[in-house]
């Protein structure tokens, strides 16, 4: 099954498109929304009042009641966070929100190299040593049966807030998770930071009902946390359904208006991005990686402390450290990628449907990123493994549309019950720990399972576009219009496909691996960037592209970013 590439056009719901235009949406946006499962004009409204009520999220009210009790009785609450950007923002939102309501709260984030993932029995022991009376997990915990039981033995209650899919058994405690069995919350796509934000909304309502804010403590404005909620939601690459788009849009509005935390302000500065023009892209590819670098290479506590900082100077210092860690991460990633590519053929064998690689020198903190790069290169479900302790290896995987990676691991585990020690994840990303000596067996079974599930259509890389544009519609104004919207996972940024004549071209970059070209369509000329393209372009090409705003020395100009090209035959 050799890699085949297709260009396809999204289907448009004409009735929805008409309804959106009647409600005032510009024609281009009406077309784009109508092809992205927007069902009504109501979804154009990003007001917070449009959020799904917290009362529909199972156990959200019960969790709020237990937290309110802890606050009233001055119990010490300990947040156990995950060590990625979602976990870091969720922890920061939890700390800030709980403190604003008078809670005594601290946090502990496991080190991926020492403690593993989630609330383990060892972390429950640490919680006891820290005199915790209530554990609150954020972005983890749905599989922490043993950790919750150990905490109970110490007399510590646990509230799990998570969004990952549950296995056949869940911990015996209060669980707030839209993806737990029996939860009818309409949006299953909340990130971990979204779940704890919902719990805080419920907690504020509970404390309001108890008269807590009549004691002199002002009622907190939880919208102050939306910059963090937006960052975690985008960085965790959860689908941007209407509910998540509201959270992201509101957070972006705060950032663009300068109403952001010092930590996020400092991260924008380090990334050399203009916060006044903040976009989801900035969060996913500039801020998120810098936060993640702390958890990948060092201790995520640094990222959390940066987000919690109450002054700009300290936030800038920590953001600088995060930036340095990210540079180190990039260097490690490049070295690993080169080593991996040396182990792989330039093209996979025709019948191969998966890729799994392991090397003794690989770094645990970067395997997920390298897996993502390999998936992009070969367009196959991919796992990359690094050594752990005691003869174990840890792998991180990335998938393609149509292959649910967590379900694949579930099938592998059922076929070989004693091979995988633990696993978890989502459709497009998953992780596992397994015995090192079973690696070759894993590769075989992984390939077998995926081969049973896929066909040539799934393995073909399809560039799904929004059709063609007239040359007069490829404008700087339309690029600005598109940049101002919330796009992301499950709500992809628009792309278009058209034929162009190549007028001239020149190599770009220090290594000359990119190409800038000037293209013509319908008598108009456009500048275009072809990334990772060092082959000469033919006279006529068919491209998939995105109209973007290129800023250079204070000037703005239209530029086409080319995602794919092929010669016109």
C-alpha cells in the first residue's frame, strides 16, 4: 500500500450557508462554516452564555460541594497535575481559581522520569507527607485505581478531573470526566483545563449559595482564567467543537486586549509573537511547545510557576528558561529524527501499514514529537520508544485519520495480555509502557491489528480543501478575515486548491531547503512559500494553499503558504 496523495473538496450544506449569510456572516465565512458541521447561526455566537451549563457535566456539582466543604473547613487541597501543557494550564487554573475562593491549595506535578503518569501510590504517599486532606487531579486520574486506594488508606479523599477515556474499571472516588460512562455532557471534547474550569464555575455557584462571599471575600471573576483555558485547549489538540471554540475565542480576546496573565505575556515575548494579534497557531506552535519543554526535559513545575507568576519580571525569567529548554528539546528532537530516519528506508515497503522504532539512546521526553514527524513523513500510524527502568520501554504514538490509536492498543493488549504494562490516550495520540524484550512482538501485532482495520482509502493522504478561489478573492483582506477566526483540531483552518503558472522561483533558508515562488492566476501575481521544497518547480502546478498575512519590517503583504503541490500534466 504505497503512499497515495489526493486533493478533495469539502461538501457544503447550502441551507446552512444561506442561513449564516442571512445572519450577517461574510459569504466566504458562511461557506467555510457550512462545510465544518456548523449546524446553525447560533454557533457564530461565542458569548460565555452559550457554554453548555455545568449542571450537565456528571458529578460536577458533587465535586463542587466537596471542594466547598474543604474550603469551609480549611482543609489542605493538593492538585496532582499532568506534565504537559494541558496539565500545566489546568493546574494553574485550579490554583488561581481555588485561591480566589479562599482555599488552602498547593500542587505537585510528577516527573515523567521518576514518577510515571497519573496519581500513583507513590504520589499518594507524597500527598500524605505534604499533609494533604483532599487530592484534586487535573488532566489525569481516570486510570489511577491504586493511587486513589492508597490515598484512602491515608484518610485522603480524591476528586478526579480528567478527559481521557476510561478503561473497564475506574477509581472509586468522585470523577468529573465528560468521557466517563454514563456522562451525557454534549461536548466530549473538553481538555483537562476545560474540565477544571467547569468545576470552578460550579464551585463558585455552590459557595455563592452557601453565602461564602458575604464574609468579605469578593466573588471571583473566572473569566480572568480564560487565557490559560484557551492555551491548554489548543495545545492539547482536542477537537474545537462549539463549546471549545467559545473557550478559545474568549481567551484570545482577553490576550489581544492585553488582559492576560504575566506568564502568558512573557511567553509571547519569548516567542517573539505579537499578543495583540494572537491566534490559535501561536498557542499550538509557540507557547505550547515552550511549556511542554519543561515536562519533556526537566520538571513541569517550572512551566506552572511561570503561568502562576504574579509579576512580569519573574515570569520573564522563567519564560527565558523555558525558551532555552525548548531549544534543547529541538536539538534532541533533530538528532533523534536523523537517527530514526537512518533506521528507516526512504519509503516504507508497499504492504507496510505501520511504523514502530526503538533505540537505546532515544529520549523519553521527545518520543511523541519524533513520532509526529515520522507520521507526517510516511503517513502511517507510528510509535517511537525510548528506554525506561527495569527492562521497560515507553512509547508515544501518533495516528492518521481513520485509525483510533487507543483502540488499536486495546486490541494489541487483548491479543497479548502480558506484553503491555499500561496504555492510554486518544484517537490520534496514545502512549504505552511495555517490556523491552517484547518490542519485536509488539511491532508484529501492531501491524496485524492495523492491517485488519485499514484499506487503501484510509492509507491515502487526502488534502481536504475548501475548493477554488477566484483570483480577485485571493486578497490580503480575506487573509485577515480568516486569521481572525478560531481554527484548530476538528475545525481545520481553510485551505484552497488552484492551478497556477510559475513565473519565477528562488531557494530560501540557510540550507536552501525552502522555495519562494511567484505564481500567476487569471492575470494576477501572487507570492508563495513552499516549505521543505528544494526541487525546481515546473511551469504549471496544482497547489493546496492557505492565504496568510506576511509581516516584514512593519509592512503587511499577502502570501500563500503551500501545503502540497503537483505538476499539471
